[in-house]
């Protein structure tokens, strides 16, 4: 099979493009039954066909995809581009810089370490909500952001000049997923890497799990670990099994009062109940006729929360209208439409593909809802919240009421009160309907004289500057500001733990009385310890409900029966009295948002403001590492590396570092929030002259392995069963029996030349796609992780860092084996391609064995593991 056989010409507006024709390999009937997402994979295989890594059999496997069969065929997927955010992007660029040094040491050409496809990084994770409730908040937070991160920003500016195909969107622009949706997404590329006019689908992987937001615009993409993204930047395909594809049919239309947030929380609940981990989800049905692009993007955004690899929508008229609105060129939109129709990738209302499984939701049945207090799938009807909170507080024996003085007022703070109300994160701060809804509710509340409760920390962090423009144009920003929802920054803020400090009086009351308080945010993550270290209950809600809870000040309120407050005449005001009508929201959106807003805000997107332009940068091919830096350090991954791969390591007489339960997330493994003052990371920073108030966050210091390895397994909510009675990063060292920090124990084991193993339960590694959860595990000396199940990204990240992922067979667990932590663990039978190995557990002269599955799922993953990791594999290939 030659590539030329499948190339055709597509002429659009007098311009001619080559494209790889799906009808050259599949009949109309075969294409009709293929899901939209698999057509994109099929085109990718045809275009990259080489007869070796991609063969005719791979193409045939997609064409003849059996919706009812378990995935069995491995394919190589080559994404068109890579998108990064700064928390995960900085270590990715650090690794590329370190690879250039390693390449030089191996006698190779450093210019080979260079992105081969477009890589775009958006700085959006570094702004923290130190200041709020003031028209100065944005400026003050931005000043702090630049002061804290000048080393990182200087490093990124070096990367932008040192690497080809690498662009940086400066701070204060927007959230990566929104910038991706509004500006970066091509939907269809119009030229290849050589500059030839070739049309092909825009596909993307990103170093943030919510990269899936781009699925809302018909772009196939998902989150990967930073190490996997780096390999993609260097031209390595992503190996994957042809997935199961779950069809999610939408019918009807949303009822008045229901928001896109309510819809996505329902979708998360339904898909979690079905079980879609490792699967594609594809949305179809006549309900799409009534679902705006922003609502589609909201649903696509939360694919990690419902567990899927992606949650994709087809290209249709709504896609094209959004592209026009967001400032894309007319000629390019015409190409997208013509290409999609030529490749049967344009939504055809009369055709339904085959799916591995199907769900149906009537949009009219969606009602106001929240998720919490610990997981995105903990779905609650709005009227269930007060009884749920009351029950949880009763179970925790939390009924405290503490008098505090704040903002010139004497008030009482109660368990269950809302101390953080944040309109934040990519899920919703980019959706005009819910943002306008929040603005209109704020207007109605302010006009009745309602105010936010003084103990509530309020904030608004828009997804892009376009959002501020349309709120201001609609005359609604001032009403949000009246209630304390001033713009605090353009970034992820509260949803990733950058919520900043609580007011001192609130913080003191919570600490002194061990209070059980809440946050309500329009985000996508509410795992334990994520939002704020002092806030135990966290609820996801729509932006209008975030405002409502700020007015109420408590999660115990029954909105139907209890008023939010009183108006100027002393009359009770209920939520129903100020909730905006759907018609008013729709009219405001239609009258306010314009194409010109997008064009104006993105015309100089890479230039940045005066602060960004003043960041010093030295141009050079290799980076000049500063040994005194506490932000950027040369990682030790390539120390002593040779051109020959080391092969499969032996794991003998390892000790157990941690024994963990179910649902240990990447937040638990590698926290991105604040650095606790009594932590090993804090000790390291003080030893290097950093004052406590300059610690910044773990996320901001991801370019320094010394900080990050000390933060691994350091989350304050981690519960290690080897250190009973503790919470946080503690373990017991054996055979001494001493309880110490996980980091100190790991370093002691390293001095003793003892390898380590981690045991855990189900859904290990759920949550954000943090490469440092795997990198830190590796640097602590962990050689294998044994769990009951994994989330997709973390499993592949462990392999990418040379850590062996093992999985108990059904019915087995560390509980059933009675593991106490003082055993010695050995692995027997580990050879390339092994599906199972034997774990040998020795203790006090006694030995027991158990067979476990090897979760190295593809030949390419075996290549990575044999090389000690994905970066080592790529480096050896290039050298």
C-alpha cells in the first residue's frame, strides 16, 4: 500500500489541498457505522502509514472495528500538536533542556532535541488568589505572580527562543483549555510540517487531563503525562489499543433553570456508573441541535471526571458558527466544512454509528445539582445538599459555632459554612450562558440589597479576557464586584489549590476549633485537600449557584424554604426571586458577545504585557543551569546513561514504602497546592534561604526535582496504613520500626540500597495527569506499584518513568494477603511480554506467593520500560 494511492485533491475557494481519503480504504457502509472519533484515528493511520510501525493490518482493524469485541489491536497514534500548561509544561521543558545536555554527553546533535510538531504552552496555573474582593485584586495578584515566578518565566522565555515549534502564551491571558478552544485549535490543519497544502484533522495531546475540552469542537485529543507529551513533541507516536467507543445520545433540550453545569454533573454520574475508564465517549442525537458549543465544551472538559479518554462531539453547523464567532478566518472555516463533509466526518442527523455501549439522556430531565463533598461523581440534587451536609456534620460530631470579628463586623462562623465561593476553572468560566447567569443573578441580588457573607472568600477567575469584555459590555461585571466577585486573575486558581490564604480571622477559627467548613466552586475537581488545606467539604456547582452560596454563607441552607436575606424593605428574598430567566440569559448572550471581542483579545496573544516583556532571557542552545535556583534544577534522570538500554531490572527483597486504600489520586501522590511549613519540602527551601512566605506552591516548583520528590506522597489527607493514627506523608521504616516522613524513609532505604514497593487499592492515580506523581515515585526509589486498578494516565506515566505497574487479580488485595509492611517483596518471572508475574512475600522466615498481572500493555511500553523510561528510549533513538 503506497500513500499516493490514498491522496486526493480538495479544492476550496480556488485553493487546492491534498488529503488522505477514507473512501480509499473503506466502503460507504463501513464508514457509516464507524464512530466519528475512529474516523479520525483511521485518517491518522493512513497518513502516517510506513509499512512498519503502521501496516495495512492496523488500517483494516479500524475499518473492520467490532463494537462488541474487547480491544486487542495496538495502533500508533501521532497527534498533530501538543498543548501544555505551565505547571506541567515547565518540567517538560526542563526535561528537554536536560535531554540536550545528555545528547551532548552521548556525542549527539543537540538540535535533534526539538519539537517536531507545534507545541504551545499557556501560562495559567501560577496565579494565586492572595487578594480578592477589590478592584486592585487582579493587579496585586499579578505582581505577586511575577515576583514568585520570575525564574520559571525566564526559563520559559529561554525555551521559546531555544526550541523551534514552541510558543508560549504569557500569563494573564486565560486558561489553557479556553485559549485552546478560542484560538489555538485548527480543527483541520491546512498544511503539513514541510509547508505543503495538506488538509488533515487537528489532533492534540496535552499535559493537563482537561485537554479533552477541545473535544467539544470536534478535535480529538486527551490528557497525557508530561513525559508522554515530551515524547510526542519529539515525534514519538502514542501507542494505544483501538478503544471501545461508548455512544451517549442526547435528546430534547434543557429546561429553564437548568445549566450546562447541572448537565455535565449528571453526565459524569451516568458515565461513572456505567464505567468508561480507558474508553472513548461520543455524543450524538437530536439534542445536539439545542446544545451550544460552549455547553458541549463543558461536557467534553470533564471527560477525566467521568473516566473516559475523551468525550467528543462531531463537527456540525454549530461548530462552524462558533468558529466564526471566535474570529477564525472565513476561508479556513470553509475548508473545515468541505473537508469534514468529504471525509464523512460532518454530523449526519440520519446516521447513527455502531457503539460498544449506549446511554441516553433527555436534556429536559436535567435539574439543578452539585457534586461533593469529595468527588466529582458524588452527584446531589440541589435540595439534597442541606440534608447531606447536616448528616455528614452529625457523623463527624461537628456542631461548632465560633464568634469572629471580620471586615468590621462581629459574626458567628459555623461548621458547614461556606468560606470559599469561587467562579473558577475551565469547566465553566468559559461558558457564556452560565457566566451571564451568574452576572444576572448578581444584578438581581445587588438590586435587592443582598451582600455576600463576610466570612466568604469570593473570587472570579475568567477563562479568557473575552469573558471580562462581555461581562463588562453587558453591564454585569459591576454587580459581581458589588458582591465581592472581582476578577482575581486569568488562570485556574481555586480549582487547582491556588485559592490563597483565608482571611486571618477565619483561618484562626478553623485551626483553633478543627472546624468542618465548605467551599463551593464552579470547577471540575473537589478531591480531599485540593481546594484548601483547611476546607474539608468541597462542592462543584454552576457559577450562579456559587454566587447564591456566597449570599447564603452556608451549605446547610434549603433554598426553597429559607431566604438568602432581606431586601431594603425587610422582605425575605429567596433564590427563586433572583434567579434569572433563561430568556434573559439568552438575550444577554446574543446581544453582547461579538466576533470583534475575540479578534481584539487574541491579536497580540504571544507578546504579553510589559511585565512579561521585561523578563530577562539569555539565548543559547543549551540552558545555563543555576545551582542556587530553587525553581529550576537539572534533573538526575540521565546521570550515568549509556547508549545501550539496561534491559528489564530485577526487583528483589524490596520493602514496602506505603500501603494505601482506594481512590488515591494524583493529588494525594503529588500535591500541587501549598507547601506545609513542617514538610520536608519546606525544610529544604529554608535550608536554601527561602522565607516561609516565599514558598509559593508545589506546582510552581515543578522544575526542581528536589522540592517535588520531597512533596511526593506528602498530601495532608493521605492515609498510609503503615503509619496508623497519622494523616499526611508519614510511614514506618523497617526493620527499625521508626515512624518518619515518607521522604526521609525513602532516602534511608536508598542509603541501605533497598528497593521499594507501593501497595494500593482501586482507581489508583485518578485525577489530574501529573507527571510528577510518577517522577517523584521514581526518585523515591519505588520500583513497582501494586494496585487493584489504575486510572489510565498514571499507569502509563509510571512506565514512562521506569516504574513497574502490577495489578492484583480479582479478589486479591493487600488486605486479603494480610500485608503489614515489614515484608520483603520480590518479583519472579518478569520478562518482556509477560502477562503475569509472581510476587514473593517473605517475613520472619515465612514465604507466601501471589500471581499478579503486569500492566505493561503494549510492545512500545515494553520498549520504554527496558530503557528505564520513555525519555531514555527517545534519547537513545535520536543519538
